[in-house]
C-alpha cells in the first residue's frame, strides 16, 4: 500500500513521522472494529499533523503511503508557503524534483541559507511561475541567473538575494527590469561594492540591506512608496559610507509612509547622520510606527521623544545608547507612546553602560522599581534583552531594602526570551565579597598581586559559601513568574569571545573579567535553579567565573528535557577547565540537543568528550573554540560517523595547521556524499589567516552559531535566525 523512496532521506529527524503514518495504514486491518484508525481522523486533523513535516519528506515519502495521504500532501494549504531553509539533506537532484512538483502550487518560496545548492539548481525556480515571494539569500545567484529568474516570475512582489562579486545590473534583461519595477519589497546582502538592483525598483515599500564588504558609486535610489527600511552592517567604516549613500535621498525627502526603520551598526562610534532628526519627526507625525532601531550617534533625547510620541510600536531597540535611556523610560512609562501594551520586543542591551571604573554609581544601574513600572505599562513584552547592564542588589547605596530586580522582571508574564547580566541574579554581597572587591579597586595595585596558581584553588569554607553558595531567592522569584521562558541568556559583564569578527573587536569598553563582584557570586546553585523551566529550549551561559564544578548544569539538563540549543563560554577558571566531568554528564542528558557552541580556553576534545557528545543523537551543528585546547582526530571522525545528523562541524582550537587540514579533508571526503550541506572548518585559533577563513564560512552558519552574539529581542528583519 505504500512505497518509501530514497532511503537516505530517512536520516532526517522527522523521519519517524513517515514510518508512523505508514504503520498506521498497515495496522488498520488488524485493529478491532471498536478502535479508531487513521482513516477515521478528519482531513483537518491530518493536515495539522502534516504541516509539521518537511516538504521533502511530505512530497517524496508521505505522499506515497496511500491515496488519501497523497491527496492531502498536495493540498494547497501545505504547498502555498514552502521553506527549504533547513532541509540539510536535500541535495540538488532532490530539490529539482521538489520544485517540479511545487510548480503549480507554491506562492512563497524560501531557500534562505541553502549554501550547498548549485547555481544550476537555482534556475529550476523558474518553473514556479506563480511565486510572489522569493528568498534565495545565501544561494549562488549571479546577475545572469537572476535575470533569467525574474523574466519567468512575472508575479513576483518580494525578493531577497545576495549581491556577489561580479554582479552587474547592466546584464539584466528588459523583462527582468520590468519585474523589478513591480517589486514592493527587496532585501539585499551586499558582498561587493554595488547598489544591487535598487535603482531598478520604482515601487518599493520595503527595502533591507545587509552590508558586509563594500563601498560603491551609483545613482542615488529613490523610495517614494517606502514603508520599511532595514540595514544590518558588518564592522568597518567602509560599510557605513555605503549606508549613508543609500540614505542620501532621506536628506531631500523622507518617505511619507515609513513605519519600520531599523539600522544596526557595530562599533563604538557610528558615523553621524544629519537627516536622523528629520526621519524621527516624520515617524512621529505618521502615528503608525511599527519598529525602530537607530545607532547611538543618530538621535538625541528630544528627537527620540518626537519619534515615539503618538505611536504604538511593537519593536524597539536602543542597544548601546546610554544617552537615551532616561528618555526611553520616560516615553514608555509616562504616556510618551499611544499604547505601550502593543510593545512585544524591547532591546535595552548596554543602555546604561559606561566605561568601567573603580566605583560604579547607582545611576549607572538598572532600578528594580523602574522595571516594575515598565512591566505594568508594557505588559505584553515577550522578548527582553538587558545584556551589558548592571544591577547590584541590597548593599549598594540607595538600594537598601528595595525589591529585587528579578521580582520586577517576574511581572512580565508573557516573556518567552530573556537576556540578563550575571549580576542581576545576585541577592547581595557578604563580607567576603566585599573583601574580594576591595582587592580590585586600583589598577595600580593589581600589578602587584600574586598570580594565582594554575588549577583549582585551595578550599576555603568562607569563600565556598560566598561564591557558589549565594542565595538564589531572586532567581527563584523570576522563574516563578516567567513560566513560559523558552530562551534564556546569562552573560557576565566581562565576557568577550576570543573568536575574531571580520575585523578586530573593539574592547575598550569591556570591563575586566571579575570586576563586578556581584557577577562573581553566580555559580552552580543558580544554574541548578534553572531546572524550574521545563519549556527551556535555548540556553546561553557566558563569562561566569563563579561556576566551580558545573554540577548545576547536570541538574538543569535532567529537568529541561527539551533543550535544543546550548552555548557555554568561559565558565569557571580560565586557567584550567574544572567542570569537564559535569559537562560530559550534561551532554549525556541532552538527548534533544540540536546545536552546541562551546568556548573554553583549555578544552580537551578527547575520546571521552566525543563519546558523551555522541549521546546527542539529534545534534546538527557543533562549534568548539579553545585557545589552548586539543582534539583527538580519530575520536572526531568516530563522532561524525555516529551522529549522522551533524551537518556543521567547526573547530577553532590548538594543534598545527597540517593536523587541522588533514582532519578537515578526511571528514569532507568521507561524509560529504551523504550530507550535501556538510560544512567542516577546522583551523588553529591563533593562526594569522583565521579572519580570511571565517569570511569563507556561509553567513547563515556564521551568524547563527560560530560568532557569539545575543539572539534575544533582535529586530525581526535583522535577526540571524
């Protein structure tokens, strides 16, 4: 009654669904007359089940189970909006077969991040003549190939693609230019000096720009009907220069219908933009602002007040804008917006951050009372980012007896994703903490301190209770209120990843590790309390020196059984790895884990480590970063053989260049045939050519896991996920 095609398709994690459906059909004849079989289920119920199956399995496997499922698998509700973005096992021939079957059905097609597909496969998209929304970001699209696609897709309204070196808009045919002129939405990833196809698009309502390496000269684009503008830049002044050219038309005329304006520029000193106040004024006059993010140097408090007044935004980001934070809270708390309950996502990362000093004043910290008022006003916030901020409970001047910040955050009842500084969980300092803090007061005397010996420090009863045995009552209050948290990020104030970005990271504003005594007190006991989050799926822990043995990791892993993404960086001592045993036990518990990022200076990726990692049978992506770490090539290869779902293995550790290249080649030669999307990068972390190696990594993987960054409350059009 059924025929299952291509056995290798059943390497996918959802393969069991196909077998279950097939078994249900086969077993119906053996069931008693009083039992309910699959044929007794309504089409609506079956469609709800089929909606969770990847389209490749849906059309090539499930559709062959029986005639009823064949009909349902071709239902328009399943095939109208199709995404192949994470079908890592879909090779070129398979995707071509899928596109042939989708030709008369699909209207929205996404191949975002399908870096492994050949350019010739992209041309088969032309079969789908009814497509109105097409996303081929990260795919191999040349100007000639794009021209052929656009000439065939007459109904196209939305396009997302990469502008790669060699792209020439002059090669576009007249039919392609006509198709571009009808686009209402365009998103470009610029990898070369170019405006891409923006000058050809006369009716744009939304435009997104992701700048990586470019500066260019062309006619300034015009945005008469523009409603959305988004730009996400890589580090570098040259990228800022091109962005200002894109925005030059705003100096002449701000689009009247603009309601989304999201600009993300890394670095401490973004180039100023004189037209920013005019844009703010225009946004305030319209009254339909949806999302806003601007660099710190583009707005002052008065302009921000004008932009928010009379609006009901859904997303706001003021990351690294310390000059704006009084106005932000004033607008949100005192009627500066029309309806604060519409706000869903709020990014306040580094909003009260100042360069570290010997004494941090109360005004530089988050106030529990203010956050409580924010929870009352913006009661529907689901995504909140407070990274790179500070909160010092109990013993700081002016905070004595005040409600804990965690108790205030617990009032955000709808919260799904949260990023906190480590010190926000501390219940206060005791005498031992104070003594430890005093030893760090003056940089002059820091150079006279005795260097601690490598290895675990001598046991001291007092220090044990003050560092890892801090009270966790504040964290318990938070978790009791935020019952639906799925993503939790806890980041120490002194953390900075050792993996370089596209240019050297500016660390002048990063305070030394351990400078914040409150953050030093966050340890295993706090991690153990996280077991109260049964729905936790994504967990990030970084820069926590108070984690001594990692026992809290084991405890939370036993209870958080649905954990999918785990990122650990610089836990405990940086001169040894003192939680290895606990880490191995933790990995053995994470049976649903799909993604692991581990950054630790002295990581030993030996046979025991990879044996424990092999217990994560659903693992797809793994990234190991260790300045002085070692790895076992044979154990690595055995792990890749056992974990057949792994399509990304990035290791930046110690070892010679020859050793790294040998292992990388061995893995690619052995597993590429059965894993078309396999990305293996193994390279010495301290090698001088590492930045050029990083540039060759597919951006979808680079943004998602390889480069450390927060994924909470990122603008919807700029998020790497």
